């Protein structure tokens, strides 16, 4: 299912192709539109991700309906994360079913979207079963902000990977993974903080961490290794 060295076009040619430029510029245009209509959106997301107190206040003040600008920031995340995964696959010469770069990007987009949807379904189900809907709703609120911050950061770093020829791609990719890892660790700490404050079962907390946080990360790392699953 996963293969390496399958004769893909040169990564340098793909990274600077017209369709890749569209994938890079479209999230920027969306973000500029959001910034013009919703000031300090990035500052607010950063505060939510790094401050427990601010995150709690933001969650309590959040409206239950769909907010168009938050939805647009979510779209930025989907596009930017999928593009970054494509760049990583090209760098390590990894592909699924010998897919070309365009189809591989669509495949990444589908996987990222399904992962988020499934996480939401599982979180909602666990919240209903354990009668702690508000606890898991707050945690998913924090997860969504993490994705948005990662999307905005990758929106910029993807440009560097594609056009900053003075720095090798691998260094920018490794820097991106480092930033994502930091945000991931903060998310784990936030999960523990929320559950401890709300006196959630420590046993269920450990099960949740292993099933929906640690295991997906290990699967993704193994995927990048290019080995058979």
C-alpha cells in the first residue's frame, strides 16, 4: 500500500508548479479575508492554545452555532495540513497506491478530514456514555483551536518549503514537526488539566490518551517511515 522510490517527478518541479501555488495562496487569501473582518483572530487562537485560563473563558463565551470565520479558519487548516503532508511525502518519496501528486494531496485531504470527523464523533459518543458532554465539548473546542493554529503556521512554512531555496526543505519540515509536537504536548497537558479540574476518571483518561492521542501519532510516524502497515 505504501511504497518508496516509485519514479515520482522531481519534488522541486512539483513544489513550484502552478497548482501547488494555488494551494499555497488560497489559504492566505482566506486568512486575509478573516483578518479584515475579525481582528486579532490569530492572537486569540494563540492565547487559547497556550493559556488554560483564557481557553476556559473563550469556551464559556463561545456560541453553540456555526461561526463562518471559524469555519474558514478550519478550511485553512485542512488545506495547509494536507499540503504539508504532501511536501513531506515528496521529500521522503512516499506514496499510496502509486498516486500522482494531485491525487495524493486529495487523499491526504480526505484522511485529515475523516480523522477530525471521527475524533468529533468519538468524543461526542464518549461524552454521552460517561454523561460528561460538556467536558468533552470543551476539549474538542481546544482541539479545534490547535488545528487552526497549526494550519496558520503551516500556511507560512509551506511557502518557505516551496520557494525558500536558501534553506533545504528537510530543515523546514523538521522545524514544522517540532512546532506541531510542541502544540501536541500542550494539547495533552490541556486534556489532563480539563479532566482533573472536572474530576474525570483517571482510568478513562489514560484509555483516551492511548486510543485517540498517542496511537494516531505513532501510526503517522510509522506511515512516514515508508514501511508496510
